[in-house]
């Protein structure tokens, strides 16, 4: 079996909140836009990564995903995000921290999603 990508679905009660987090803070771009439809969704892309963002209150209550993004320059990522969107820094991992398993990490979150940045 050959698999090329894993593309998660992420659900928000209000898709505008997800767009603020992913396009504003994390600088994803909108590759496909049906935000103004009866069932709002869009496809977001960045650096070969992709995710589907949906507005669905019922599923948003059931799903609160956590993702890890691996980088080779965590200091640069942290500096950019901390300067532009400090409100998204996770209170439990708001600074770059060397974890017991040997990775440097910091985390972001909004009310729906947690993103952990990691450098080995």
C-alpha cells in the first residue's frame, strides 16, 4: 500500500475562527473556498501540508484535534508566531522547551485545535 498524504478534517462552530488561526497565525492559504456556502468549508495549504476546514457545530463539539508540525528551525517559527499572534501561545507550553524525549517544542491553541511545533 502506498500513501502520499494524510489530510485531516478540522471542525469549527464558526469557520472564521479557524481561518484566523490557520491563515492569520500559521499562514496557510486557501486552496479551495466554499466558505459562503450553506455548509461552509475550505481547503487550506502550506508547504505541502493540507487540511480541510469545516463549519459544523455538532462535530466541533465532538472533535478537538491536536497536531504536531516538525520544523528544522523552531526558534524562527516561535519568534514569528510569538510576535504576530501571542494570544495563541498555549499556556502549558508557551515557550520553546526541551522535552524529556529529546525534542524542542512549543504549542499554540485556539478554543478548538492545538498545534505543537517540534524540532528534533
